[in-house]
């Protein structure tokens, strides 16, 4: 298990009431049956809006989540590389707040 995956699991498991699940065959965490974070290509992905979405997209290497690889990104979902692991927990909290 990579350091990125370990951190993803630690972050997800520390969010109250979050449940491990799958989304498009990728590991994710859900709240109230709705996915809010997932793990893809050794990077963490967050469902965000507003300032949190804008701030995440400003980070180097950030991209919209395109799980199919067919240039059909999910506009609310931001994928962040491990180089930004220090802010993953913050964006995970922002994503969880959208669900609650």
C-alpha cells in the first residue's frame, strides 16, 4: 500500500460517519450514501464547490476528475496529486460538509 493510499484511508476513517465504498470501481468514502472523496491513480479526489473548488484547482497538478479517461471530467470533482497531501484533509472536510 502506498503512502498516498494510507493517508487517504486515514483521512476517510477520521471523518465521522464516513463509510468505505466504491464509486466507478474506485475506492471512496460516502456519507449518507453519497460519495464525497475517492482515491484514483494514487491521488485523492474531492467533491467540492465554491471557494474550496477554486482553491483546489489553483494547486499545481490539480485536475478535474475524469474516471473514464474519455475527456468527460466530472466538474464538481477535483483530483489532487500526493505533492499536496498536506491539504488533503482540509479538502476532505470541505467535501464532507457539502453532504451534511
